[in-house]
C-alpha cells in the first residue's frame, strides 16, 4: 500500500485516504467479478453432473500441452508484475518498467498460444459446437455443452486479459514518464490486483477445461 | 525489498509445485464422479495468489471485508446452485407401449 502521495483530490481527507479508496474500489470490483465467473463455474458443475461421459470426452480433445504452458506463463506474469510492484515500493522505476514489460509480453504470449494456435486447431478439428461438430453419438450432446463452456470461458477470460494488457501498458507509459516513485504508486497496486485476479480465474479454468475430464 | 522479493519467489515456486501436483493427480485412476478432487491444488493456488501476490492481508480492513464477501457470495451461488443436481434422485420412467 502506498504510504502517501504529494497531492490528493478534494473529496479525500488525505493522500493515504485516496490511495486506500482506489485499492478498496478495485477489490469491490473484483468481488463482483467473482460472481460473474462464479455463474460460469456453476454452469460447469451443473452441466458436467448430468453429462459426465460427454464432458470427459470433450475434455480429452483439448490441447493439454498448450493449456499447461499457458498456466505457467500466466503464473510467471503475475509473479513478475508483483515483483515490479515491490521494486517501485523501493523506488526503482527502471526495474518496474522492465517487470511490467516482461509481464506484458508474457500476456501477449498467452493470447497468441490460446487464440492464435489452440483455437485455430480446435476450429480445424471441428470442435466448435456447430453443425459439423466432430463428436457424435451418445457422447455428442455432453461434448457439445463442454465445448460451449470451453469457448465461452476462454473468450471471456481472453477479453479480461486484453483489458489487463491495456492497463499494464498504461502503467509502462506512466512509469516511463516518471510518474511513479516510492511515495506514489497507487495505480501500480490497482492494476496488479486486476492482473493477479485474471491469473486466478485461469487457475480455476485450467483444471475445469483440461484436467478433470482427463485420466486413464 | 529483498525480503518481499524472496517471499514472492517462494510463492511462485509453491505455485509451480501445486501445478505439478494438480497435473499429476489428473492422471490418477479416479472414479468419474471423484475427479473434481483434482481441483484441490487449484483452490490452494488461488489462496497463494490472493495472500501473497494480491496481499489481501495488507491495506485497509474493508479490503478483507470485500474478499470475505466475495467468497461468501460465491459459496452461496455454487452451494445453492449445485444443491439440485447433487440431491435429485432420478427414477426410471416406464417406456410407453404403442397401442
């Protein structure tokens, strides 16, 4: 938490009050996001319960290697952004920029793997739940529902990633203009919370999509 | 700074270990209905990210309130939402005979 900034807006009693309000506001927003994604996770619970075999047949058609690499990438990105925050707390703007740039590049890498490679493969294998869906027979219905969850979940998460990348880029630009110091870095904290939350959502999506349905 | 960096690094290593456990357990010969147990390491990973990367313990009290409220609402959503599929008993329907 930033200790103090030099100035504050008129509606706050102090710079500390302003910083705490910004951070609390982001936490409140994230609490609503938990419910947003919670509804998605509930559809998984409900749909898989009634279509276990079809869901598992769908999960076995996903690309485990790309999913796992993407998980490692996102965890690394979140760690590196948090390290950048620790650096600016110590007043090291240069290291903050470097950490944010690496976190941003890892985020781009995630999107390329997910949408540039994995989604393209999924479409070419006819795994999009449309008229020429690849899995037919008694498991077809459950597998279709699984792939609706897969495409919806990864698309919504991807949109959040794009929003996060814009925010991380904004932090890099502001840091390059020397707008942060050990006395003022509230936006870095706020964006860091969002970036880690996007990581958290993927931590849950990863086993739901790639792991639960796999196995011998 | 180095203390904070060390704890972040430790958290990242812990996350990698949990990921490896999760990955490994997904190949265990578990019953289909028991397979959601694979999610346990994911729950621990979320807790690590929340406490160390997001520093939920730091900052104003209201941050903890929002975090606890989010967990409470989520547990109500998932708990009440899964009550029906988990408790419903399906009775076989007698096939209709053509006249």
